[in-house]
C-alpha cells in the first residue's frame, strides 16, 4: 500500500518543527517561549533570581570580608541584570494570551511589576 497519498505539507511541517524543538536547549526554548508557563516561572524566573542573587551577593561578601573593599557595580550587577532580564523575557513569551487566560494576564502583570522593581533597585544602587 502506498502511504505517500497520506502525507501533506502541513504534516511534514509539524514533523520538522518537532525535530527542531527536540534538539534545542532548554534555555533557547525558554527564550523563545516554547516551554510551559510553570517551567518558565519556577525553573527560569524563581531559580534564575536565586542564582543571580547568589552570583551577586556571594562574591561581594567574600571580597568585602577579605579585603574590606566593595566590588565595582558593573562586576556584580551586570550578571544579575542579564539573568533577570532573560527570565522576564522567557516568562513573558511563555505566558498564554491574556485575552483568553487570566493566568496569562497575571503573568504579564508580574513581569511588568518585576521590571519596574528592577529599574527602581538599580537606580537606588547606582545613585547611592
């Protein structure tokens, strides 16, 4: 029996997308919003914040305790900012359409408030 008659361009496109998604890393899929919302929230946003705070606070405390000198802001807060902005983008893109889902609307509100908080904290830190 010939199975070629059952193949359509759409089925081949879906198969190609599945193959491409299978070989992408988790962080690439997160950045493009191709992960579930719970993964974006817990694995990228929450763990990303904890990781970025660990990256900022631990070196600062070690240098401060050993040398009684504070690290330049660029060395400590650029990694935090990069991880934090990445997590916000991943969370925003993974959220469902706010017109359809209340969870999508709440997620987008969380991202906006987190962005405002980040700007406020960075402004306070950099201005003294």
